[in-house]
């Protein structure tokens, strides 16, 4: 039996194996089992292949235990408490490494006090470059609370969708929900910025949905708005927006005039007039 206090422990991330640095705690282990009680400050967690960059951690506390039997390793994470400048919360997880389709992961996370400005640290790479760019450049500020994460299934099947990209509970579940308040959102280049936006966020499988119930765009107040991306990793992801606004008529006209819609409409009119002159 090995028993010792460990400090400044580091493992470099490779393939799908997470890495970390500056981890400290108490280690108890033998050839068949072990546990690590973590008590770390100023660490970094590198989920290579899942997140784009290492996650900074101000404080990390909890317990990780493992058991090896018949060439199968079972790992349990018991109430791992995480806090950093971006958010704080807890993670519970179990992971079975059996050589079958990347192993089986059952992970739940609950977080609060999130800063939407730094959400780009936590978008999984499976969203694809186009969607990641939209998220990075569209959600500019805000506060997140009641953040819930569930990943349950064989990692090779992640994000657990069928051939039509619909969530497939037979394969597993990938779901993230959160409440965002005081969000500053820009749908795209040329669109008016939305202020004081309040919305419920959902990632499930390969689908994203934003349901807003407050916010202002120019002089208009948002009654309700639904934004969806049906397939996040598509080569050209489709962004659908359905909104109901209230405000003075002149502000509605102002919104149209300052949006890309008016430029497109104006260019079409010019093309139509040119074709008419040619004919």
C-alpha cells in the first residue's frame, strides 16, 4: 500500500486522456485500487479532445477513487468542487474503462456564478468551427446560473444522436441547460446588438436552443424569442430565429434599416431594376 501526500502533480493530456498540473492532495494506492483526496489551488485541467483550451482552476477539492478488476478499471469522482474566475460548482462522475467504445461515462455537473464572457473556455470542440466562431463572437457578456451538465453513455457514441441527428436515448445523453441574464448578444456582423437579454439555454445532442423572455434591441422590447441551430457541427449550420417584439413603429423601421435584411432587400431591388433596363 502506497500512502503519501502529493504536491505539484502534473500529467500531460494525450489522446482522450485528461491532463492537469499543480494538483495536490493525499494518495493511497496499491496494485488493485486507490484513492486520491484532492486539495489544490491554482491548477489547470486539460480535457484534450473535448475542450479547446486548459481550464484554469483557483480551487479544486474532492475525492477520486479507482478499482481494477479483470482488466476493467472503474473510476469514481465524489463531489469534486471546482471554482475559478469563470464559475463555481461540483462534479460527480463514474467512468468504466473496459476497452469498449471509449469506455462508459456517467457525469453530472452543477454550476453557478458563471461569467458568459468566458463561456468560450467550455464549448466542446464537437460543435464544429463554424458554430464555435458564432458562439465566440455573438455572446459578448452576461451572467449564467443554474448550469446543469449531463454526459451519460459510451464516449465513442458522443454526443448520442441517431442518423437524423436527433437525440438517441438508447445511445446515451448529452445535455446542458442554463439560465443567462444581462446578456449582450450580437447575432452576426451588421445586426443590431441586443442588450439586457434574459434567456434559457439548451444544448442537447447536436442541437442548440435559446429561449429569451427579456431584452431590448434598439428601442424594441423582446416579448419572446426562440433561436435554434438544429445541427451544430454541420458544414453550414442553419440559424433559425423567431421573435416577438413590442415598441414604437419608427423603432421597428429602424431595426429593419440597420439589419442585413435591408441591405439584401436593397441589393435585390438594384438587381431587378438593372435587369429591367437591360430587357
